[in-house]
């Protein structure tokens, strides 16, 4: 079996295009329907989707937060209840532990158990002496607590709280203690060993090995049978609302809910799915857990407890936005309706004015502008013939301007011819220096007069700079030297005409002229990264700090108004035209030191061969 993968790709492409086409058509249809809706319906939709829907979501989040807070409080309360119950159980057991420890630490008790008696009479005599002389004898049955001491001593007579070990060798609690690695253990168990002679019941035992003083191999232990019902009553008397269950594994030991079944075997705990909190702990080898059932969560009680906050939220999020939206709707729709009815009358001979304009917002401003437009249009309708006369006057003025332009082109033509005649006459008379000066002057005049465009190339600009500096050398003589350095890749870059020439003129007038010793002017044009760099440096007299700061400020903030002021007008002109050409991306820097010289630097975007971004704003 083979698959046409190319066919599958083509099918998927066609399907995707169809889906996209349907989606665009549906979006266009929705756009048309939305545009056809009335403004009132749009405002109602804005209220529903931007107020009511967020309100429902927000209130849902708040309600969920309230529920989570209530549940967290309940869980914290259950944790406190579990800690309290554990403390109660531990305290109850620790009483028996303290009693067992007193027997464990008493050497006199253990001597009594280790002694081998010759007869039962001897044991009875010693037993009576033990009960009189030992303070422990008074503890052999207090607070519904039954104490039994067992020893592997066959000379002991059973009774009075003492038993031979052989009598309890088959009991489960004995093997619990014997098999344990602990000296003391806690045991809950159901005692039905001696039924029907004794009533079967649940028991709670504290078992203690009496092995502190080992003089022979006699095994001794202590059994304290605690008040099982008393512990259960303590738990019930805590009066907690939650149902609390103390379990060993799945066996239910105690509970504050339900009847007391101390005469029945331990029941199985079957409410695991309702447990809201569980605390596990180990007490003298018995692994227990306190399980607290979740209370009934009443959502209406939570809402009732938070009615003030919910009502406040309802007012803030529903009623107030509704009132505000209604007022906005009336303010907008009524006035736009008036404006729409007025525009319906545009087919008449005159435009009707809107009376009693309400408000100063955008709609009120639109009505006022309409009235101004109506007044003007009504006036224009009456003066159409004046417009025709004005149009004729404009045509005549344009023709006159064209004639003046022709005259302005003729006058420089005669000037250049006259300069050329002077230059040729100087050559014939072998006055070559004068001829050179006239040639340079002609170059400068032609550059000035031929102003068909404000933009020229760096190469053309440098020719004009060289002509200007050569003329200045006739004036300054040996006091002026210059050097022009232009990177080849920068020659075709476009800059405003007379940019470098103005800077060179400023260097001559304010630099070389103010210095009696010889000076230099350096003109450098180069590329640095994506910037075209122009530097004009002179070794003239330099400037004071305040004068330098003034120059830098005028360069950075060049404007039309500055051209009306005095001082560095040429540089302001250059900076203003550069900023207009580069869209404000040109940067200027003036550096000077008194007696050393001045450097003016220009950085502007470098225009690649196929990039028009550098001159995008030159006509601004």
C-alpha cells in the first residue's frame, strides 16, 4: 500500500485556504453588521460585555475566595480539635505511664517479687508487711484504674493485685508486651477470653516490663487497666461540633458521635470518604489516627455573613455603571441624532444651523464646527462669482511669476559671461593669479545661483569648499593652510548644499581671522558604522566656555525663529536643514579650547546605495 503524500499536502493546503477564506468572509460580515447597529445598541453591548460579564467573573472569583477562606477556617478548626484530642489522650495515658514508672524504679517492689517463699503463709505475712510499709501499696487501685503485677515466681499467691506469670501466659496482651522491643506499650483490645465467666468488654491497657533490677531470670511485668469509658467521656465532653473518630488502622476505638458500645468488639471505620482532616501519631507502640469529619458547608450562611460586601459590590459594579452608561447614552445618541437630522438637509439650497448646542465635548465641538461650516458654505454659495474672479487673478499672478523666473535666469547668464571675459583677459595679460581668483568666484556664484535643489553630493560640496578656501588663501596668504580628507564611499552621499562650506567659512571668520599666526583648517568626511561623519577643525583662537555652550545650544535647538537673531546664523541654518532632511536624526557637537582651536562635528544616517531612509524627510 502506498500513499500520495504530495496529494495529501495539496488537499490540506486547499482546505486551509478555504477555512481562512470563510473566516475572513465571516469577519467581514460581522463588521458590516456591527457598523449597521445603532449607537444605543452598541452602548448596551458595551455595558453587557465590558461590565456585566466581567462582574459575573469577578463576583465568581470573590465568591470562590470566600468559600476557600471558609473551608480553610474549618480545616484550621479541625486541626486544632485534632491537636486537643491528641493532647487529651496523651495526658490520660501519661498518668498511667507515671504510675508504671514509679513501680519500675522501686527496688523494694522488685525484691518482693524476686523472693522465693517457703509457704503461702510466709508470702501472706510478707505481703501484709509490703502493703503496710510501701507507699506503692496505696496505688494498687485508684481512679477506676486496676493495677496487676505479674512475676515468674510460683511461690506468689494469686490475689491482691499480684499474679503468677503462668496465669496470664495465654493472654494476647502478655504476648504484645513480650514481643515488643519497648519496655512499655499501650494496647487497646477486646477481652472475651473468659466468657461466660466474665463479661466481654473493650479494654485499654498500659503494660510495663519490670526489668530494671535483674538479680535472676525472674520475668516481671506490670499491667495497668485504664478507665476506657472515662477516656471516651473526656472526648465527648469536649463538645466539638465535628464528628471525631480515634482509630487504629480501620478499627474504631473512640468517637464523640454515636452510642457507647464498650461491650461490643471494635467496629470498622467506614466513613473515610467524609474525613476532612486526619492526624496520625504513635503512642507507646500503638499507631493511632484522629479522623475528623467535614462539617456541612452552607453556602447560604456564607452569603448571609457577607451580605454588606456583596451588596456594595453589586452597587459599584452594576447600578453605578448602568446609571453612568445611561447618561452617556442619552448625551451621545440624542445629540448625534440631531446632528444626523441636520445633515439630511444638505440637498437644500442652504445649510440649516443647529440651535441650542449642549455641552462642550467633542460632539458639542462638532456641532459648533458644523455651524461655522454652514455659515461659510452659505456665504460661499452667494459669492461664487468672486471665486471665479480670484481664480483669474491667480492665473495672472502665476504667469507673472513665471516671467520673473525667466528674467532671474537671464541675469546670471550675463554675469557668468562677464566673469569669463575678465578671466580670459587676465590670462592674455598673463595675470594668472587674478584669473584663478575669478575662476573660483565663478564656481561659487554658479553654485549659489543654480539652486534647483537643496540637496547635493559630498563630492560636489567638497569642490565648492576647495574653491572657497582657495579664494581665502588669496586673502590670508601663508596664514591659512587646509587639508580635505574624504573617504571614497562617502563621495556620493547626499547632504544639504553649502553644509560644509558654511562650516569652513565659520572656521575662517571666527578662527583664522582672529589669529595672527599661521593656522590650519581640516575638513574630514568619513563613515563610522551606519553614520556619515563630517568634521571641520581649525587651529584658530578658540572660544570661551559660555560662548561654546551658546553655540551648542543653538545647534541642538535650531529653528526658524533663531534665523532672525544674530550670531552663528549660518550654522543654525545648516543644522536646521540637516534636521529636516534626516527627520531629526542628525547630531551636532561643538568642541573648543581658547587659544587652541575649534572642532564642529556632524553625524547623520549613512544612506546605502538602495536605501532612501536617510533622505525620507528632506522635503519636510
